[in-house]
C-alpha cells in the first residue's frame, strides 16, 4: 500500500464534509479517501462485517493496520501537519478519544445541518 487510506460514509453529508476538511489539512497528500460503499473496501477491511464497517470511519495505514472510530484518531492525526500533539493526546487518553468520536458520530445529522451539509441517510 502506497499511503494511508481514510474510509468514510459517502451517504453522510457530515462525513463527506469532515473528510474534505481532513484532506485539505493533509497538505502532504498522505491520505487517500475511499468511500465505504466502494468495492475496494472489501479488500481494505477484509474480515470486518458490514455493520462494523458502516458504524464508523476507518484508517488503514501504509502497513495495512486498521483503526476504527476513536482508535483511528491518533493514527489519522499523526499524518496531518501539526497533528502530532493531538495524536499524542488521543493515544494517552484513548477512552476520551472514543467518547469524543462517539459524541460527534451520534450527532452527525445535527452537525451536518448546522454546517449546511446534506443530511445523513443512516
């Protein structure tokens, strides 16, 4: 694998909005976006059932390691300019990272509406 992959729900307006912002932050182009609905996901998340795939975003590292939900924040932030301090915080406080992720995830429809993004279909 040449770079890391971020997998997101293309049917969720907030998820698309957030992925676009992350890719804009990724000035060194270390991430490649892949929608969870694409066939490539079967290879990237082999062995993960459909429900688990669609329950969160995922990061697959260059080495093929898969991280999901709050656990994906540290590997993601490590790749972004200025993100190393936030990544260290996410690694140091994994329960807090998961809690923050879940809070955002559970409210993505409302957040999307506030941001003018298309409503989440899930």
